[in-house]
């Protein structure tokens, strides 16, 4: 045998031995609530994933310095998914015995986990993303929670924001709104609701598809700027394709102030590569950005001051970091609600109850230092979204500046669509 | 000393044509099969079955389909994940919308994938090698686009069809054990068929085409028939694997799972496992699907020992690096794949303890 083969056989034997090693278990010590977290610090969306997990963990570390939630310390364990669905399922199955909630941070993993988690009675929280029709909760999606706001609410809020900028909803008539979307299901998700809104308000809507991965958008922008002559463009991309519209718009001379990005295209990592071309770009968000909030300042002081921070200090206050803090706030407040009602320890079902009876008022947010940081949320068994409020920010070349207050969506239209879609899902599933 | 053929007397044509002529081989495979049927559900947990063994079996099946196409017939294909997607949607549509029973709808999904695969295999009659790879790459994108945009297939704006509860003539399959048995039965059945196909006239024709297609044509092997047959059979396996995936693993048919990255992973599976070998499909699937989890566990154990020195993103990135390094190492040590390594080991054991 060749020498290399000797080594490889030895390695294979070693791996076979490793195979017999069991999976390390996660036992809670004392009054401790364990949160297994599905994260992606590698892979194509690592900046988003690392920021999100980092912010969330920092918030939990901060709460621990104040004695935890109702006297229960928080512990977390990360499981790397690299945004891959198979890894996400494996992480979920591995940590299932210790989970009271699962947060996939990925649409693909969420879809794959809906059936499993519903059977295992563990709520799936898909904060700020899909699936939008799960907002209806109830019997159809009992364990899925697209909290704070979903894509359809976001789209409706965008139209309301444009109406505000134009000076009233009647001014929308005759305007041209283009949706530049990545040609995957995520990108096409908001087309029906935009068509409904176009019908209602009389503006002209057209969708411009960009084939994935979306690095070539020149033709679409010539179309949008010269032929269609859009008044506003909604930028619905993801990952690397978020930056391209800014450069292309600069090239065809389309004003960046009229481009409104979705919140997965509204972070520092998306605009910095475009340099000057990005100045003036507007993006939507469901939380505040920057470090100018009492809560963020306290985290910097107590957590980073003690050297226990999860990320580099410069990333505190960035969009994804703050989004992670929102995740942390929502989960810990739900935990507090659950412990107040059921005592400790909590099961997945009890946590689901807490998520359905979450009432995060403005007063409570002020109390924890998050006043103006995130919108108030009030969920119900048939409303797993809890609000749908959105705000808008603009890139000034150096940082994001908030340019609006909380903008509500058009609830009737959004919920009509949600009901329609959920009924179709129920019919398919029951067959 | 082991695996020797001396002392093995075959006294009938059936014994001569057996799949595993050497007794040690035959017993080994039987023991493995018994362990898979009886041992795995009782000795391993739901986690192992549901998230490690079921995807391992499904990807092994799909890799075998690609092995037919690339390993035996020599037709390089980069669109295999798309054929899995066709099979997935076909099976779920037949099962959910038309009420076809479970097993026939899996078969139907496979046949639909075979038809689509044959269609995209037509360029193979004119082009070879890298050029064929590009045209199958086109298949990947075209099929993804069609499934996303044609409402009748994709089912609305999410382009995801959820699988209704699995029922085989009234029996509800909802535990991981039952889903594991379903997957195991189908995969074992199709792999036995695969082992026979590659020894048959069809398999030999494929190998002749791979080695020198002009000589094969001169000898009278119809390139048209056998190349298209390779695409058809390979895509059939991919389609059944895709159907199994959306029935037992994802519980939904979602085209974003069957993307270009998966096509590359499948190609990686057969290259590392061994092209042109049924065992190679299993080994390659195990390497790519299951090994990263173990690297993750070993590194996590090291990480716990090192305490706060090791951050979570360092662990995640190290896992990537270790996995890549292992691929490079194995391919340098044995370019023909892990199956070849196994064969070399068997040859060594045959002579052991003698050196030659």
C-alpha cells in the first residue's frame, strides 16, 4: 500500500472511533434557562447572522448582570447552521430536549422546521421574516410566530410611507412604483400584496426580476430608470445582490432617495461597498439603529466594560446587532411572562402561550431602556405578528439616520391576504 | 487471509452470478443490513435517525443516480439537484393534489424526473465533457426557474408545497422510526437494483462509452440509447431521492433546497466516495453529510476544554477549514476515492499476514 493510504486508513479508523463518541448533552445547573441558538457565523450571510446572534447574546449577558429574568439566569449554546437547511434540522434535533423555542434565522430552515416543531410543541419564532401567512396563528400555524412584523406588513407600510412623502394617499394615483426583486420565492413573496395596493391606490406597479445571485442588474436598471421611469423603487434583494442596485442606480442617474430597501438590504454591510453611490438610500427597519438608546449604552457599559462582549465594540449599534437585541428583548420578555404565569421551569407549550399573550407596551419598553428602540408588540392567539409597525432610515454616507416614526401597515389589506394564503395552506395540508 | 477466494466453490450458476461471492462479504453485508433494520431504531435515538441517517440514505441514493451518469457512463452532469427537485415536486403533487397512494407517487415522481432528465440529456448526444457540464448546468437553472414561476407546479407565491401526512393504506407514518423504515426499504431496494444494473449489459455498455465512446459505437453499442438511458436511470434515482426528501425529511417540496450548491455537493460526494462504484455513493454521502457534524462535535469538545479562549465563530470557521483539509487529504492519498481505499484494504487483508 502507498504510504498515503496507510495514513488515510488510520484517519478513517480515528473518525470511526469519534463516531462512537456520544453527543455532548446540555444540562442546566440550578435556576438556569438554556437557550440553544441556531446561528450562522460562516457561510454567505455571516455578517447578518453573527450580528444577530452577537446582539442577542450580549443582551442576555446584560440581563445576567442584573440577576437574570425573574431570578433565572440565562445560558445559551450556539449551533452553527451556515444557513444550510440540513444543518439547521440537525441542530434542532440535537438540542430539541432542551429547547423551549427555536429561532432559525433563515426562511429555508423555518419552512423545514414548521412540521417538526408543531409536532414537538416547540414554538418557531421567525422574527421579521417568513412565513407571512403564519401571522394568523390559530389552528393552522399554532407554533409559528413571525413576530414584530412580517414582509407583507412591511410592504404596506412602505406604501404608506411613500404616501406620506408625497403628501397624502390621493397623491399616489398615477405614480410608478417598481419592485426590484431577486427571482426566488423570497423575492416574489410581496408581489400579490403590491398588486392589491396598486389597485386600491391607483399607482402603477411593475416587478423587475433579477436572476439569482443577482450580481448583474444593469438591464433591469436601464428599464426602471429610462423606460418605466419609476418614481420609487423597492429594493428586495438579499446578500451580495443588495449593494448592486446602488451602483447601478448611480450609473443610470436614478436618485438614491427614491430607492427604499427591505430590512435585509438595509445594513451597514450592504451600503459600505457601494461607497458614495449609497448616500441617500432609504431602507426600512423594525427597530432603531445606532447606540443612542439607554439600553445599548448600558450594554456597552456593563457587558463590554467587563470584557464579556460577543463581537467587536464597533459593531454595537449596527443594524444586525440591534436586531439581535430585539430578538433578545422579545424572548426574555416572553420568558418573564411565562415564568410569572407558570413558574419555573417552562415547557415549549407554556412558552408558546407566553408568545401568544405578549404585551410589550411603550411603558415597559421605556422601563428596560428600549423606548423608541422597538415598536410595542401585542400578540394574540390569532395574531402571531403583534403589530407590524415599521420605521425608515437613510444612509448619510457614514451612518444610518432615522427619518420617520413608526409607520403602521394597511391592516385590512394585509390580513385579507394572510387569511387567503393560510386557508390555501390549510386545504393542502389537510388532504 | 480474509477475503480469499480459495476454498469457495460455486456449484451452480446462481452461486456464480451472486452479488457477493465471497462468504465474508456476504455475511458482512447481511450483518450490516440486520443492524440497519433491527439495531438502528433501538440503539440510536430519534435525533440520529431523523437528522443524520435519513438524509445520509437519501443523499446516497441521489449520489448513486449521479454515479450512473458520471461514474459509469462518463456524462458529466451539474444539474442533478434540479432533477431531485423535479422528483420532489412530482411526488408531492401526485400525492397531495391527485391523491395517488404514497409508493406509486414516489415512483411517479421518479418517472417524471426520468423524463425531464432524458430531455436535458439530449445535448449529450452531440457534446462531451465540460461542454456537457455547462448544458446540464443550464438544466439546473431552467428547472429552478420553471418551478418557481409556473403557478400550477409551484403553488403560489412561496413556491413551496407542503406534504400532507404520510399514509400507506391507512397506516399513518409520523414517527422518525417509521419514516426511517420507509427510506431504508426504498434505498436498499434501489441499491440492490443498482448493483445488478452495473454488472449487466447496460452497465458494461455505459463503461464502454465512458472509456472510449467511438470504439463502443464501432462495436455496436448504440450511443443514443445508452446515453439517454444513463440520464433516464440517473434522474429516476434523483427523482425518487427528491421525493423521499420532501416526504420524510423536509415535509415540504421547496425548490430553494435543490439549488446549484447541492448539485456541486452531489458531484463532490461521488468524487470523494469513488466514481463508478455503488459503495462509493454511500461512502461519499457519509463523508459529506455526516462528517461535518462529527468535526463540529470534536471541535466543540476541544473548545470546552480550552474554555473562553475559543470563540464560537472560531469553532465554526475551523470546522469549515478542517473539512476542506480532509477532502484535500483524502483526494491526494487516494484520488480514486474512498471505495478504492476500501478495495485496497481488502486486497491487503487477502494476503495478510504475507506481504505478497
